[in-house]
C-alpha cells in the first residue's frame, strides 16, 4: 500500500532557536508586536510503500532518526496517511 508520512522536525524546547529569534525581531520591526515567540522547524513529506500503517510509521521513524532529525538538537513527530486519489 502507498502512504504519505509527514514529519515535523522542531528544535528542542530547551535550546535557543536563533532563526526563530531573528524572525521574532523582524516581526517586531514590522510593527507586529503581539507575537511572543517563534520556533522555526522543518516539514518533510515522504511517499512510501508499506504493508500497513504501522510499518509505514516504523519506516518513517527510522528515516527521521537516522537522517532527517538531529536527536541532540531536534525532536520530531510523524503523521501517516493514505494519499488522496
């Protein structure tokens, strides 16, 4: 079966996010001062084949652990769905 894995990679909450801080400062410079924090991450979409949704989650998890996310600095979440026709 075909599945779509959407992986959201974000910096760990305990770590400073310099890119997010720069965007926050830019928004303040534009007069948008009601935003109190910005975190910048990655959204990765994988199209994959697997026998089940559980297997698709395992494959996506392995990809995230081995290549897509740095566990020292980042955390990730995975959403698996079937592609729309």
